C-alpha cells in the first residue's frame, strides 16, 4: 500500500528510539522517549490559496525534519509506523 498525502500534509517515518544513552546505559522500553525527528516519505501538492494557486511546500522527499512531540497523527501501514503532519507542524529541516 502507498500513502499519498493531501493538501499541505507530509508523511514522515520517525527515527527509531535510542537503545542506549550517550554514556552507554541501556534503556528499557518504558524509559525510551518517542523520537522527534524523521525522514519525509511523501509530500502533498500544497495548500490551496485564496488566489486559486497552490502554495509551494517547504520540504521535499528524503528531508530529515524535526516536529513537535504531540503533532500529527500516528498511522500504521503494512506493519510500519508513520506520522502524518501538516507542513506548519514541522519545526525545521536538519541539514547534514
């Protein structure tokens, strides 16, 4: 199955939670925090503006993005977890 976002929505695959701390301590499942970073899998066509044109999207496929802790909707497709966010819920793009 393929996810195709509508309007200004973005499909993000969250990064895996860290297994160890920087000091090497192994974390149990209950202590792991949800990651706030992920890779963009698909981007919608953009929000329809009052002028009738579509607004350009600020992110593109394969960008690594940061998003808020409670933003978006969590979905599971074919056993893989994804997050669907509005473009305005994305806090920034990580450059490497």
